[in-house]
């Protein structure tokens, strides 16, 4: 499972020019699910997202999590995080999960963030062509991979 986590002052998702979700201060999480991911990847990713200390404390150091600051989380599915462009110019997506598996683990992650970590979580629309707008705060952008390849 891979994620691009961005600290934002606000973010929103639109589908067909229709607003789907929006958040204020918090995290925008672009989430890709790999074909070999399972519940252990969901558990690792949810814990990492919830506890990632990328918000400033009173001294201006990144030392607080989204839970600490009472922030929101917007999770948007993005299978293209598994795009492999090492050969040629057209990415291969063979490492991405098939839609049924991807959606199941995506939903599992969203539910875990809500239930286990009591976070206010909004979502995009799985499998839809979305427009994502954000105001990156910092900018702060962190890459996560549950297989720890980076």
C-alpha cells in the first residue's frame, strides 16, 4: 500500500463538476493499493497516517499528529501510485490491485482511521475520475509505503 500524504489547510474532491468531499486543516491522503496488499498493510498504513507527526508544535517543530491537532483526513484512491515507468514512456499498472481488491482495502483503511483512531475522515469516489484541489501547508508532502521500499 502506498500513500502520498500532504498537510493541507483545505482540500476538496469533485466528480463531474460536483463537490463530493471537502476538509479544512488536516491531511490529504492519495492512496494506492497493491495487488499483494492485505489487512496487515491496512493496519500499518492507518497507524502511520494517524500518528505521523507533521504538524507544528508550539515551538514550530513538526511534532504533532493529525489526531493531536484535531485535523480532518481526506482519503482519495489513486491506483496510479503503482505506475511503473522504468521501461518506455507509458506506465505499467500491473502492480496495482484489481478494482474489487483495491476498493475493499481502501474502505478498510477509511473505516480503521474512523473507528480505531477516531478521525474525521472524508473520501473521494473510488474508481471515479476526480478533480482534487488542495492548499498544501508548508508545503509538507510525505511518501509512505507499507512494504517499506522507501
